[in-house]
C-alpha cells in the first residue's frame, strides 16, 4: 500500500482522520481507487473504517471510479462484521449499477443488516434496499413491506427514515 495508507492510519475509530483528504485525492486521481479498495481489508479496523468512509465519498462523487471493485465490495459485504464497513458499504453499493446477480447476492445481506446492533447500519441498509427496489421492480413488493413495518415499529429515528423512504417509493399507507 503506497501513499494513502499513512493518511488512513493512526488514532482510533472515534475519528475519521484524513479520510476527506484521501477521498479528494482519489477523486482527483481515480487510479488510486484500487489502493483505497484494497485498504478495506487491511489488518487495522481504523484503516478499514476510514477507507470505507473515503470510498463512500468517492462513490458519491464519481461512481465510475469505484465501479470496477463492485464484485469485491459485494463479497466483502457478505462477510464483514465491522459496523462502519457495513454502513458505508450500504451507501456505496447501490450507487455502482449492480448486475442482477450482484443484487441477488446483496439483498439477503442488507436484509440481515436490518437486525444489526447499529441503527446507522439498519437505516443505511433499508435505504440501500429502497434504492435497489427502485432499480429492480421485482424487489419492490418485499421492500415496501419492510419499509411499512419499519415506519410503524422500532426506534423513532428508524421510523422517521422509513417514512421518508416510503415517500421516495411513493407508497400510500
């Protein structure tokens, strides 16, 4: 790992460190996206967390720079237990124009994340499912049921997110 790793290292998980700087650098030099994607499997949970944060910012700005790694990212989603990776992967993956096979593999993962201990993971997983359902009509009935259930039950923050997502799906109560 070359020039990005030192910018992602140090400190603890309470800080994003220099993740914004890394994201800006990768946006300016998309060829660095591979190095950032590689950092998602680094030994350090701090490096993984910051790499995921930076990669999410890159994907929001330039999804094409991240798209070549979507298969690796879907695979990582199926096996990671780190909450920060989960919440960022839930934000990244729907932006990448997933294939039908990748969606098929990812949907059960996102559904499982709806029971995660982290409300951020839960909220981002629900939003990711909505985005995928907007792209794939076959997913829509099941996702609408999930959104309705979350809008009626659960922590107030998730109920509010589900109500916003229902509007995005143009659902009627």
